[in-house]
C-alpha cells in the first residue's frame, strides 16, 4: 500500500492508498518542528486503530509546500517504515508536465499535483480552484500543461485579518448565511455577508475573467475544505473533488514505480 503525505500550510493530511482507492486518512496541524519520532507515535497508533500494520506500507510519497517539513517526514519513512520516500517534484517523482510560466520552479507542490490529477480525471481545458490557506485558481490546458493562475487570501485568512486588526469585531464561523440578503441587521450578519458573499463574488468574477482569457470552454474543478460549502450556493463548479491533491500524489507514485 501507498502512504501519501500532503503537507499544506495549515494541515498535514496522510492518506493510505490501495491503488487509487483511499482506505484511511488522518489530519494533523502543520508544524515544521515536529520530529519524525513525534509523527511516528501518532501515525503508527492510528494505523493500528484502522486495522493496518506498518508492514502493509510498501511505498511513501511526500508532497509539501513547507520545505522544512520534508526532512522530518523523510526520517519518519526511513526510521519507522524502512522506506526511502518519493518527494513530489524531485528525482524519479518529477512532475512530468509542462509548466508554462515565467518561473516554473516557483510552482507549489499542491498546484502541480492538482494539475496532474485534474488533467487525468477530467477532459479539456480546466480551471482548478483550491480552497486552502490561500485560495488558488489555476489554468490547465487540454494538453495537461499548467498555464498560470491566481493566488488570493483564503477565506479564513481574510477573516483572521479582519478580526485581528479591529478592536470590536467578534470572531465568527464561516457558514452559509441564513438568507441571500446582503443587508445585514447586526454586526455578526454583516461580517458573514461581507466574508461569505464577498468571497463568492470574488471567485465568480475571477473565474469569469479567466474563462474569457482562455477563449475556449473550460470545466471548473474545485477542491479544498470549503469547496463543498460554496458548491451549495453556486453552479460555478462542474466538479468538486475533495481528494484532488492526494490523487495527484498517488498518480505520481504510480508513474515513478512504472
């Protein structure tokens, strides 16, 4: 089985794959200081609770946008599983896609993995939206080439900045407003309207402009924690694929093995 680790700025997601099927997944807060030993205490126990043994894992792949975390996860793989891990984007796990931008090396691992998985799963030109710590909107052409994209503050990051830089505004939870009115009657409702509907307008506006620039029909694929929330109130997405980045890791590991 394959153990994939997707390291984001907020969380590390581990997924156990049997082929392309995810059999188990676990999430832990990203901390570049967490050692391989600390990961092992946590992860080996969770494997046991799911009914798996460390010997069941024969391959490990790591995709990370936090470079400092790679060393400690490599120690985890080597010391506790006896496996030399694949590092997404390096050596035999090179991306294998055309990165048609000014600085190809600056492309984040998550965006490259999303490109790989989206092109394999969906046909034609694509716009891939990833609702993470930052929200990224990426253009992938019909050949699978990464053509560029957009980086915007994630919705929770925007809310943190709003609350953290004001004296009286309270912290609120991100959710769908009770109605579609954009005239709030109290402070909390006004904040939710500004953050939620403001974000919907941002995404719809940017995707519309990107489609015009592409000049051909393009499917919109959404991933990340808040994709399902926004899918409830908009017909903008052609597909919501919560496991897109993890699937990209599995595809990359398959190609490396081949």
